[in-house]
C-alpha cells in the first residue's frame, strides 16, 4: 500500500501509495491528537469537490491514528523554498510560482467566504501545498483549522497553534484568531515564493533571519530586495507588485491588511499585467 514518502511533517507523513493498481496520496497521522485528525477528515471532505483542494477519497480509522486517502498529486509537495524536490535545487519558473500563489489565495478565499461559518486554515505554508500533474496548487491539512461560530469574525483561541515563521503577531500576542491570521501567513507564503528562501534562514555572517524582518531591514537601509529567478525568468514589474502586496498582507495591525478576496483579485491582476 505505502510506496514511498512524499513529505515528513511533525504530526503526520505523506506517502505515495498504490491501491488496486492506482496511485494515491496517503496521509498517516503519527503524533496529532485524534481531534485534530478528525477535524482534518471533516473539513477535507467538506471542500473536496472544490478545485483548490486535494480530492478526498476516504479514510481508515482502524489504526491508532487515522489514515486519510487523497487523489495523487503527481508533482509532489512544495518544499520550504517554495519549489519541489531538493531544497538545494532550482526554483520553479516565476509564472508557475505566481500561478501557485493565485490558486492558494483563491482556496483560502473559499474557506473564508463559501460557508455560513468562516473557516480559518491557521497553518498556511509552503509544505501544506501539493501540486497535481498540471502544476495546479492544492491546499491541504485542516488539522489545526477552526470554524468560527455563525455570525462571528473572530474568536479567542485557548492555545496559539501554527508554524513558527508564518504566525500572525496579533494572534501570537492576543490569542485572537480571525481571517486576518490567514492573511498574514499568506503574506509570508508570498515572500517565500518570491525570494526562494525559507521563512527562516541564515544570512550573511550567520545571522538567523525571519524572511519578513529581512525584507523590512533591506528596505529600511535602501537596499534592493533580491528575488529568486534565473537569468531568463526576470519579471521585475510583476515581482515588485507582488512584493508590495505581500508586505500589505503582513502589516502589523489586522485593519491594515486586505481581505483574502482582495488579495486573490490583485494577484490575478498582477498575473495579467504586462511586465515592465
């Protein structure tokens, strides 16, 4: 059944598996609470028919931790640099990275707007995005997601959960969870895609940088932010617009960040724009 490991995570492992001669993605929980695993099952099934998420096939509850089965993502899982394969390998072409950002933004917008109760993903990051054979992005992992009470736009969480480097500072300091929590994480997601660096990395002289602080420091000193691209893949106009949008998503105050529906629209406009 299990053929090879696609990706290791703290709470689960993605495998490529074969069932009755057909390939599937198999997600096996190993450390998460059963409540988190069941949350993932319920929400994965709920959004399964929408194009921005992996199609959920079924699950097995006979093991100590649940095992989930999804459609096969032929091009695998994004790595910490927003590419695929080895983290030392080349980046995806800019057009593909921009397409991934657009599709993930649309998927998050769907979570925030498609149901009577807002769904907060709470763990938007590169390694929760898988790619199908046409390089279409599929947002996954609802184990930490929260469905807000109907009519509410925020709640106070008992415990702050998510991934260091992507965590919204407002949520981190106040425990207040809202759709803007996902907006901030998506802003970091955009910076990683744009620059080809992990959310945390070692810079010159061994300094350990958070990618957002690194960009802000460069701009404060009047230095150029280096984008990740090959010599024949430069789209400076699009990349600069993308950078400005990412930084708006990462504003310190919730009220200064755009909603995801506006972020998705702006990325579509950037994608259509003539580069300069």
